[in-house]
């Protein structure tokens, strides 16, 4: 991260007029700190600060010339900066604030994905992580807000237990398996999936007459053929794990890849696509 800050320093953005930055006069909100990605505008203090390890935010984006939105999930931090009049300096214009952050994001290889006279949305890809930022400024440039979200998948702390899986299958004939994880575009089961798979095995052991299909689902990113292949491979990986690692009779398991053909949410947003990437159990007749 130091290299990114150095890049901003070298570019001269967000630090113009730093000599008037009265650090002794600044009284930031208790427990607050600037983001590692950007410096603050000169002569501003942190008036409000909130940090949420996992949350969501609806960012405005422009797609095909029209305003829409995306609601990514991840580590969300909020800052409200207020101009410190005690420095005696003149506050920047609203446009100056927005342009500084745009230039800083561009230095990091980011792009502006939405802009109006009051708000900009920035998107930066760094170390295989997508970072979203929203900067909103008031007319006189005396205060502005900054939200930064480091997009990430939620750590699944809760997985369905054997009783809940059994009830779901009995009631509607299929159930989604929470807590099954794969790397993007791959079918290898990640180690953190073990707890959920043990509950599946427990449920099957408690119901020896039950046979199920393991069904894989994907979003619609990529070709239909590749998604069908990936979903089938993931379903096969789950079935294989249950038989080879947890002792379930292979005759009780089948697998199928439905690809993008049975979505449960809109594929127009990352949130919806994440919900569509799933593994389900379906009761065999």
C-alpha cells in the first residue's frame, strides 16, 4: 500500500497546498484515520467516521448512458470531512474536490464510473480486489463525504444444519447448500466448505432411504457452454467429496450442472450474480 501512497505523492494530487495544512489545529473524530488509499484534501478534519467489516452500499454507476446502480458487499468505511476555517485558508470548490479524487484514482489505474455535479463513483482494481469509492461534496466545498468499499465475499459463519436440510427437502424437494465455496472459475472445493458438507453427510446418514441430486448453478457471466461445464464440475466435486471423504454411498448421489438456466436473482448486479452461483440438493424420486 505504501507504493500506492507514493504514487499519489508523485502525481501531486490531493496534496496541493500541503504547507497550509495545520496539523496542530486539526481535531479528527475519535478513533478515526484517513484511508490508506487516498490522502485528505488540505485543511480538512474528519468530522464523522464509521467502519464496518462487512456491509453493502448502493453505488451509482452509468451503464449504456443511463444511471443505474450496483450494490457490492465487503469492508465499508465512511468519512465526513469538514473544512477547518481556523487555518485561514480559502476552501476549495466542490469541483476541485471531486477532480482531485478522480485524478488520484486514475493514478492508481482506477476509473470514474459515475459523475454528476455533486457525486462521483470511482472503481479501482488492486491486487485482484475491486475497490469502490464514492465522493460527494456540498456546493461551497466546505465539507465532503467519502465512502470506500473493498469488495469481498462474506465469510460464511452460519451453515444449514442437518435438521434444516432435511426439513427443506421434505417441504419443497430441494434446498440450497450454504457455505460451499469455490475459487472463481474453478471446481475445487475450498477447505472452509468442510463444515457445511459434514452437515449434508449427517443428514444423509440420518435418512438412509434418501437419494439426492447435487445440482450446480452459475451466473450468466461467460458463455453458456462454459457455465454448464463449470456447474457440472462443481456438482461432481461435491458428490465426490461426500462419497470419498465422508462415506456416503455413491448410489445415493447424482450430479447435474444447470449452469445459468435457473437463476434466483437478477444477473444485472454483482449481488444477484453472487446469489445465482450456488449448489443445491434435489430429492430423487
